[in-house]
């Protein structure tokens, strides 16, 4: 039997614009996504049975069919039944470092690692594009988590256009461990409050999508201009999440007082991140924030922006 160990990076949103509704019930989005060096480790091992078994060192992570990692494995079983019959089931072990309910795509990253790992375990020989197409059927963030780096994401987030790497910058991430924000709630609430600003027709939808591709944030990323990127950080979901979660709003205000390139909530929250130019500066910001908010419930992490998604770190014959 074989085993594979993979590193699964979290992601942040540098830009998130909600453009309108889609016929499938999701939102039409325009986002700029970035992988960061806050990572989970996912180990996969053939178990010689016909079962998918998931375990995680974080007791709050479910081990059943509701776990995205389990759903990813079940997808591969359904898509490649002959390989499943030949190689059998898989044990999935997750070493968790990406906080849950954080807007950092931790569950999606683990699922992406499972898709890549089973491709290796079963000798499927899939291309990255083929894995991303499979990933899109179970989660909008998972295709990006497979690819990683820096990218424009449109449609519901699964349609990706790579951009030059921003691995010259760092982030300081802060999240109250006891606060998690439901992504479904955030988007539903946004629709209720701001649907009148949605694109009115297909031409408007296309125009607003294309504007992001040619917009100032993409230009700033192309030039690796950290100062300008910090000025252009944007997240529509802040409009509904921050009023409903005053602690997250207060956290952002505190971080905004520090010497950073920019501060924003990632995704649907509840993580707030500060963009900075160096590891040294990030560590100073981390210390200053801890001094300002000496709350043990507040987790604070420092991470570089990175140029990769799922990465194989070890393989073995058992």
C-alpha cells in the first residue's frame, strides 16, 4: 500500500465583489484570491477496505459525510469506480492549522488535497485542469485551492485566471476562535439588503466581470505594488458581516490603527487580515495587536503570501 502527505494552504480574498444572481441560485462573483502559508497537512493511505475514513486532530472538525474531505473522496469513488475496486478505500488524516469558520477556505483546502492525493494513490494521471473541474462540483473555492498562487476568480468562484505571484508580501491574520460566520448566511443577507445593486442583464453582468480583469487591483498585482494593493482591498460582504458581528468590526478598527499596507476581512469572515511588506513587520504588528487586545480567544497568525496550491511533501510504500 502507498501513502501520500500533502500541504493544503489557506486562501484570502484581496478583492470580493458580488455582481448579481446566477440561474443556479449562487451569486455571480468577481474576486482576487491569494494563497497564504497558513496550511493544513493531509495524509492519505490506502486502507485495504471499501471504506472512506476521516480523522482530524481538531475535535470540532466532523469525521462523517459532512466533511468536505470525505465528500472529495466520495466524489472520486463515484467518478472512478474501477480504480476504487482495484485500489480500495482510503484513510484521510488531517492535521489542522487553518481555523474553521474563518473565511480562509480551510475545508476546501483539505478537500483539494484529497482530490490530488487520490489521483496519486490510484495512479489516475489527471491533469490539474481535470482535478479542478471535478473540484468545482463540490465547492466553489476548491478549484483555486488545487491551483493556488494569485488568481482572478469569476462566475461563482470556480473560473480562474492566474496572475503574477505576490510572494513578496506577508499577512497578519486575526480571528476570535469562538466566532464563526456562516458563508450561506452572509450571502443570503447580502442578497436581501443589496439585491437592487445587482447586474440587471447578461450584458451588464459581462461588463462588470470584465472590469475586474482590467481594473486597478489587477494592475497593482501585476506590478507587485504592495502599497497600491493595500489601498484597493475590497470585500462587499463586510457590509453585512461587520454590523452583525461587532467584535469583528472592532478587531478591524484596531488593526487599521497599526502601520500596515491595508486591512480587510477575508471572505465571509470572521478572519481579519493586515497586509504588510515583510516578515519582520508582520511580527511587530502581531505583537502590537496582542498588546492592544489581550484576549486569549483571539488567535493571531503570521503567514507569507505563496505561489502554490496543494503540494506533495512525502510519499511512501507501506
